[in-house]
């Protein structure tokens, strides 16, 4: 039991925090919920999370991937190019505006900061590739993500392009650059390497606070009667999230095979091409000013579905790939 808790505590935390937040927001009256929502600032928490996670990325490995950039370029193209295009076709099929916007958010945010490298390592892949894809897509998302969201949601909601770009620069790009700059000091790099696990746990704990807060806000909207969701809408958007993730993984795996990439790089591309980061998605989905106060309180759910699904699915994929050798792929 203790081994399961150590390995999957974050996934279990998501499964607890989502219904707990919904329940608190839906049932508790008085000043607690408004006070919590006023106090917890998703933008600052996201900035701290991204700083902590970027601070633990070993920048020396980036140079290894830069010598042969084709895996990084291909994974980034699938992650921030192909998946958003597919999502543009799936978004109009959603049964609620919230899920239409939420699916696009899930598809257009960058590669996750930690999980892609963790799962790549478990599968026996080249985590230098996944690390560089992470850094590259998180840096580019300040331009790419607003672009895709503007193309897909501007007709449905009032879209604030410049506000979103500014917020992403503040909460994503600056913390990412700062985290890597601080690693240039040898003492800081040693500290980050030695304390990588507790720093990661702290960052993931803060993500759970973000998830709880977003779920609480959705519960509050449900209680007020301002929004409602149905089982069919949930099933449809979850199927789309699962389909997007599996498509990204399949294209990453087979496409990199067609490019004749080494097996270790193919494993990295599979995860880096298909995984999406949660904190940036939560930030975009929970700040009403991103969409001109249009009110899409349930836009957070596709992002939560995507992230939770990728944790479960990629655990199985990583175990299977850990058994795959060069000989078995020929």
C-alpha cells in the first residue's frame, strides 16, 4: 500500500481533490469559498510551479539534444501543431461551450514539465529529448497557444489575445527563463539536483491546490444554477481527450520510426509529442479575463481529464516500452 501511495500519490490526489473541490463549492455556504477564491491566485501559483520545475531541469542535457534536433522538432510539431489542428475539428462537436473552450486549451498547452521525462526514463528512452521538448514548447506557448485559441474560440467567446499573451509571459516564460538562469550558478545547480524529488513534490502539491480551487469554483457555479453539465457532454469530451492523447502518442512513435530515429529517441518523442502540462491549462481555464469574462467555469474539466488520462495511459505504455528493444522493432 505504501509503495502505491509513493508512486501514484499525485494521481490519487487529483482523484480526491476534484470531487472534494466540487463538493465544497456546491454545498458550503458563507464566506469560506469566496475568501478562498479571492486568496488563491492561479497566476502566481502557476509561476512558482513552473519556476520550481524548470529549476530542476538539467540544462546540460539540452546540448546533447541540440546536436541532433530532429526528434525535438518532430515532437514539438506534433504537440503544438498537429494536436491543436485536430482539436479545432473536435471542438465544434462538444455539447457545451465550456467544453469546446476547454478541449482547445487542453490541446494547445505545451508539453508537461516533469511527467514526459519521468515516463521517458521509465520506458528506457532518451530523456534529453523530452527535456528539450519541454523547455522549447513551454517557451513557445506564449505565442502558439494564444494563436490557436484565437483561431478556434474567437467566434464563440470574447477572446482577449493580448491579455492572454501577457499573462503567459508573466506566468510561464519569465519563471522558465529564471529557473534556468539560476542553474548557471554551480551551487544552485547542485542544490536543485540534490533536492529534485522534494522540489518536485512541492510543485505537484501546489498543482493540487490549483485543481482544488478550480473545482471549487466550478462547484460554486453549479450551486448558483449559472451552468450545468450532462453525462453525455462529459463522455464526449473525455473521449476526445483520450483520442487526442493516443493520436499524439501513435504519431510520435510511428512517425519517428519513419524518420529512422533511434529507439531511445522514439520513446522520448512518443511521450513528449502527446503529453500536456496541467498548471498552464488550469491558469488559462480559470482566469475569466482570458476570455473577456465570458464565463466558462467548466473549461477546466477537459484539461483535468486529459492530464489524468495521460498519467494512467502512459504508465501502461511506459511499462510496455521498457520491454521493447532495438531487435524487436526491426
